[in-house]
C-alpha cells in the first residue's frame, strides 16, 4: 500500500484540531468531484451508511480506483482509501487490511469505520475479479 500517501493524510490530520478533521475530509470529498463513477448495482458498496459506488480498472501500472457518493464526508474518506490503494497489484491489495488505516480511523465514528471496511472489502473484491 502507498504508505507515503496515507502517511501524508495522517500527518495533515494530526496537525489539525479535532473539530477541523471533519472539515478537512469534507473538503477532500468536495474536491474529488472528478472521480465520479457509474452508479450501477455492480459498483454499489454494501455496508455503508450512505450510498457509495466504487469502480476499479486494472492498468499496467496497477489498479486505479474511483468512488462516488452524495455525501462529501463519505466521498472524502473513500477518496483517501482509493488513492492509497490505487497503483497496487491484486496481490498487494490482497494484503491490505483495515489495520493499515487505523491511524486515520481513530477520528471517525464506529459507523464510519464500518463504512471504511466496506470500501476496503469492495476494492479487494474488484481486484479479485468478483
């Protein structure tokens, strides 16, 4: 996994006051407008509080993932996950766990953490061809 991308996000968040974290993630979600994906049933992520869709394309340089949601917060969190897992091979994605995102997840509610896990699971499923 791109530890450096994830670490950049974590470093940015660690510099913020706790109430600023949500604004930061919301801003990421608002800026991620160009990542919209097709809202087809096959792209739907089950287990998230808000409707979420994730797609992935297996490129020669590794998988490229994109996310869409009407919720800027969900889109922001999902964008971080997609960006950190983009560029990886199927075997590398298979090794990723929620634990890799633990330093980011501490800022979110239990429901949001469950949504993060659901997005990670969907990305794993996409990369396996399921």
